[in-house]
C-alpha cells in the first residue's frame, strides 16, 4: 500500500480499510487470548 498517493479516492479507500481492519482486530484480540492461542 502506498501511503503517499496523490489519488484522493485511493487515500479514502485506504483510510476506510484501516478503520475496518482496526475494528476487526479489536474484536478478535480478546478471543485469541481467551482460547489460548497466545499467552500474555
């Protein structure tokens, strides 16, 4: 992914993707520890 693109449409789509990715990660992370895939 190019963080310095001059295409505004691309930058908007990347921002939306990053927000969705962060939301998904926030939902998955507690379950990873709960089910014992990783230990804190």
